[in-house]
């Protein structure tokens, strides 16, 4: 079962899980009805609020769920506008699913963390798996607290919980969900439709990113690998490549020479400056054989190719 199935990651996760395991084996849930046609019609969908523990329990029991992907969250930029609800959704939703696992109603669960757990005094370059974490946002604080609770539930009750720290995620299939790295998706749409983009981050703001196919691959791999391979029960660092808005703009301009990029930093700049510029994900590569398939250049070409098809542009 995927909770938060209508989100940026949830949508593509459901579709890939259905492709891999069969549509009849994968239940999609969200607080709202799906807009994605393929998600809507490719398998079962149920409206569910992850904060409603009784409804969550009833659905898990009625559908004989053994694995839960809990993707419901309020992301960094959105949570800063509504911090109380950001904390409530991100933490209580996690507890509701962890308790189902502790009570043996499900066998295992995946819960995503984020590079938002890092903060101003975290090493900025090749941020290690274990280091100072002093998040500066409600989203980051909730994710850091969630990591500690995941590890606690594993140590105290042997809950099989698995997690990775997502960097910025880039996708042509689904819209971004209110995060600080959203510019790296918006820029492609604007490049194709208008030939220009105004970035809400400064030109030299380096952030770690990952192409969505790699993020989905990692999510499924860690959830379905042998339990003894998962050595970290808080959350694994994960990375693909790092770039600045200027570097991404230059890559796009190689494919679209007329493309122009300007800058008008907003409140998200301060959030971005509290995060690392690059990530050391060697623990994930060593423990469960993680590797990314896409480079920055591969990603740019694939994004432009698929978005041009979507917009019916030759």
C-alpha cells in the first residue's frame, strides 16, 4: 500500500510497483482523488487520511496489506507556511504506520527522509552518513525526529522500517510538491514553453539532486532487499549528482541554445543555503548495492525529450 499516492513520488512509485508486482498487489491511497489518469485506472484506489489511525488500520486489515510505503508529507517550502500542520502530518502519520508494524499488522514499512535533516553546521561537501544535523526548517526537524523514531522502533520492537534521505527530485511525469528544489523541475517546463526561466535560487546555489527513475528504483530496492542488508535503520544518504541553477541552465542551453535564465531569489534561498551541496552515499552503495543510472547530462536530455512529447512540440 502506498500512502500519499497522488504526490510527486507517490504517483510514480505506485505505477512502477504495479508494473513490477502486478496491479492487483498494489493499493494506492491519498486524501484526495488522483488527477493522473494512469494512476486512477491502473488499480485500486482508496481515499485515506494517514492521520485517521482507525481508518488506516481498517484498510490495512481489509486489504491484507503486508508492506506500507508512507509517502504522505508536507514538504519544506509548504511546511514553512503552516508549521503546526507540517509537524502534525509528518510526525503523526509516521507514528500511525510504525504502530501498525509494532503491533504486527504489517510486516515492513518504507518512510522517506530528506537532505532537509542537515543544517547550517553540517559539512556542506560530500556530507557523510553520520554527522551534525541541525535542520533549520519544520520539514527538516520533523524528518530528523522521524529518523530517530524509526531507529527506536527498530531497536525496541524490531520494526522492519527502511528509509532513504531524498535529495532534490526531478521528474517530467508529476508536478513538484512545494519543495525548495522545485526550480529544477519548473525550469524545464518554462524552457520549452517560454524559452526562459527566472530561478528563485541564486545562480551558484549547489544542491544534490536525483532523477525520479533512480529515486523510484532506490525506494523499491531498499524496501524489498533482504533485511540483513539494511544496516542503517534511521535513514540512508542517497545522491545522484549535484548542480547549481547556472549549471543546469547551461546544460539546457546545450540542447536549446536560445534559452535564457535569470534570478529572483525568494525565501527558499535561505532554506537552500542550510542544506549540503553534495552527499556521500557510500553506505547505501556498500550495504544494498545502490547506484544511480542517470547523470546530469542524461537527465537533461531525457527531461526535454519527454516534456516536448507531452507538450506536442517537435
